């Protein structure tokens, strides 16, 4: 991995981040285009927050220096769907920054040249200090690296492509990435009581989203498709659980066929 950490270090050392307001992360990225504005959000300027951000920074640096996809079913997905992932890992850029808007703690964005970066906001990660930060970081990096691989194969269209293509894109990209992350973090019973209920709820909401025609309601559906609590991201969950079903029924060949087919029409298949 290629690490960029100038902004995170500046914040932790007590410098003002105003000097970075116009950096591409905030002014010329996928995120800024999604919001339609510069997304720079000045983080808290107090000693306690900076110290906690420093703890996050140290933990993330440790994880990044030794990261590889976990030796689990996630590894089988990496090897089976993207055999070149180890080479991609060597060249992927990971940027430790501060200043992203809530709720963005980890996101994949392309810089002005088109190169994909994994952005990790050390201030947004502070809430994880009470948990297994390094374990969660490995899971999230597994998720975000898979996004990079997916986007190299299937670039994400912007919102101007239309509502239904955007819903297809979210369900496809987030479904794959969430499945890999869950596999990386623990053994998964895809038919547990919890996931059975999530499967029913997410598919029902995805079906409503696909049928919606009101412009304002569509905006809400797109926002909620992959934001909020883990299980409330209805498009991500519907995609993840559809893919898990296909994996159980047809193994890696079934997932490879879905990957090759791409996002078009994917949300509809997941809602049935």
C-alpha cells in the first residue's frame, strides 16, 4: 500500500486544517460531486480529540503496515473473483486524513487523475476506540480494497446516470463489499434468525425503492440505500444476501458470472 498521511499528522500535531480545505479530497472527488459542493468539515479543535485521533492514527498505521486479506472465506472470494488482488494491494493508495463530513469514516474516491484512493478519516474513527479498532480496521480495509477492485472492473457511474442505474450500482458494489467484509470479520451463518429478518426487510424496501417515482422520495431511498446502521443499509444488505444465496447454491462460478454481468438490472434481481 502507498500511504499518504500529511493531513492526519497535521491535525494531530495541532495545525489548522484550513490550509487543506481546497485539497482534492474535499473539492474535487466523488464525494464532493455527490454533495455538489466542497465537503471539507473542520474537525474539533481540542486537545482530547487530537489525542484520540492520534491513537486511531497509530492503530491504523499498524494495520496498514501488515495488512492482507484475512485467512478466511474472504480470502476465497478475493482469490476466486480477483486473482490479481495482491498486485493491486501493492499499488493502492491509502490516505489518512481528517475533515470528511459525517458519516464518512472510510470511502473510496478517485483523485483528479482518476486514480482510486481509500480515504480513512482518523477523527471519524474515534468512536471505534471503545471496540476492537484494529480488528474492525482490517474488516473495513478488506471491504474498501474490494471496492477498489470492483471499480477498476466496473467504474461507478455518477448520479446523473439516473435513479435506477444508481440503485443498481449501489446494490451491486455495496453487496459484494459488505459480503467480503462480513466474511473477513467472523464466520457467518447466512440463515441465522437475524439475517433471515434482514433479508426479508431489505428486499421489501428495495422493491419499494425500485417502484418509487416521486423525485424527493427517490432521493431519500438513494441516501438510505447504503447509509445508517449496518443492517439498515437496505440495498447493501439485499445485495449481500442475494450474493450469499448464489454463493451457497453455485459457488464461486455463480459469483463470477454475476460479476461479469455487472450492475445493470442487479437491484431488481435482489428484490425478487
